C-alpha cells in the first residue's frame, strides 16, 4: 500500500487530521512523513538537521527518500 499527503503522488491520498496514521521505518517512528510505501520499502519525509530542526533552503522544505522495512499503522480517531 502507498499513502501520501502530496497532490502529485500516485498513492492513496490522506488528508492530515482526518485519520490517524503512524509510519515506521525499520521500527522507528517517522516524523513529518509525506509518502510511505510498504511494498517498495520507501518513505519520503521532511529532512531534519542534527538538532532535529526542519531544513529549508530558500524558503522551501527539503524532503528526502529513505529505504527499509516500512510499516503503516492506521488507527481510529
């Protein structure tokens, strides 16, 4: 399954705040996840620096792609 919050992504569109979804990559919870694909083992999230602050260049948030074992957990609100 592939879920996403991005408009131009082919995954199932998720509207933040409407349902609770938690994504794990290699057993670690992913913060600021944009796209997760548990079949391909791919997560796209917002890049953070060594202090945990979000990275922006010229006012644009930087994203990164990471690979590993992805688990997508849906919970009821």
